[in-house]
C-alpha cells in the first residue's frame, strides 16, 4: 500500500511540474515565432514559470513572496 501511495505522489508531483503552453496561431510562420518566444520565455522565466506566450512577447507567472 505504501508503494502505491508513494508512486502516486511521485506521479502527481511530476504532473504538477510540467509546463503547458497553448498555441492559438494557425499558420506555420506564427508557429515558428511562438516556438522561438517559448524557448526565450523558458530561459528567462524558468521551467514551469511561463504565464503566456505570443508571437511577439511572453509573460512570466508572478511570484508571491511568503
């Protein structure tokens, strides 16, 4: 039982750390621009800290100090 709970916890932690970027542009050139901006956003903001990406800009998630 402990192995199942431990495995489930690891799986949930892995899923929560996975970044997801949605693309709303449909043509190929816009897709390439989104891809380049996405890479820049990940480099600047850090993996999992990207809020939005467009063809010309990106926004990092705001960090709340505790």
